[in-house]
């Protein structure tokens, strides 16, 4: 590069909040392409384990076989070892039919209702052949100590469900049931500057009206000085309501809001298949692997055939 300039950047990450199913962090000193790549990898390319094959022996419930198979597929399974498992299509131990210990986990379900009380068949009734891959447990919001399963079907007296299921490794790009992310969002960090001189020309009532024009509580009045202050810049949703209000009041330039182009605030929520923090780490690992795959070496002739002008350009040709 000219004059020894380097365009290499070293992104910084600062964790704000971390729970098993949710993590909030700041990503700084990088650009939107990296932020969006990370987001998309988290949603679509971090592998998990999900039920992919269902063999139904007996089903006298009100739901048909395909319906039950679809519901089973959507149950999140603990996938901590998904990164080290094999994809069934690449597995040489079972010739790719996806039914061996290296690439799959077997589940069984047997339920029959013998009383007049409706029987709830839930994910807790799925028995796994591998204790590391089991349905994710959810605590009841009304009773946090009580663990409950995800309802698959309800049975009345005499109805029965017996099945065998095979869970395999996969990615969200192939089917949403393999996505470990409930939501992944990022926003630009907003820079908010109030024009104090112009603000001083407003009456107290006008200040209040202006503050209330924002749909989120970004601004407030200081109870002592009666000055308008920024309380939570990140609540700003780039809705421009306060700017429109200032224009309508004839006070254009009352506030300046711009997005920091190199700072992103991420919110990651996991389905429970893997911890949210692990989801971020796995995504970074996969992103690195993808970059390694397209990094071209100096002596690659095939690269020119494969990438054409791009390959030559990347090597300075």
C-alpha cells in the first residue's frame, strides 16, 4: 500500500450485559460490513442440533404425522458440542445417512392417555440417547422454580403417540429450526448535541413539549437547573421526531443527531440451544474460517480462473 499506510483495523468489544439467553455488547472501531457479517453469521451459520428425521410408529392424536414432525423439529436442543460434530452429509462413519454417533442423536417418545384428564405431551417426554443433547428447559414465568416443556400435542383418553426421531447438525441457512438466535440486532451509536444557546430561548412549557415529542425517553428536564439534558442517547430510534418538532417551532438546529459510523450496539438473544455469549464466540470463529477460505495465496494460479479480475486485484495485479 502507498506510503506504508495500513487499512487494517482492530475492532474492540465491550460487554454491557450478559445472561445465559441474552448478551448486549458494543462493537467499536470497525464498519457496518463487519457488524452485518457478524449478525448474519449468528443468525444463519452457527450450527446447532435439531430433529431432522421422524419415524412415527403410532399416532392416534388429533394432529397428523407431518404436523407433529414439524413441531418436533422446532424444539431447541442443547447444542454445546454442535461445533465439533460432523454434518451428516460429510460423515464417513455412516456413509452420509446421518444415523451414527458422530453426526446424529436418537430420541424416543412414548405417550398414551389413560385417564379422562387431557394429557400434555411435551419436550420433556423426548428421551435422548445422548445426555449432552436434550430439549432446552424453560422455567414457567408464573413460577420460576418450575421447569416446563414445550407442548407437542395434547392427548385424550385412549389416544397414543409413539415415535423415534433423529437429530442432526445443521445451520439456519438450511432451515430456521437450526438457527440458535431468537433475535440479533445492532444499531449505530447516536451522537446527540443540544444547541444550548437556542435551547435557552425556549420557555419551560416549550421545553416540555419538545421533550415529549420524542417517542422514547431520550431527553429530560434537569429538576434543579431546568435545562434539557440527554438522559439515554441509545433510546433514540432515528425517528427524527425531535428534529421535526424543532423545525415546527421555528428553532431549526436545536439539536444535532448523527450516527457514529464505527460504533455499534448489539443485542443478541439465544433460543437456549447455546448460551448467547457462546453464540457470539462461535460466530467470530466461523467468520474467521470463511475469511481464511477466501484469502488468496501469492502463488495460486487457479485463483485467477476462479475469481478472475478480483483474484489479480487482491494480489496487487
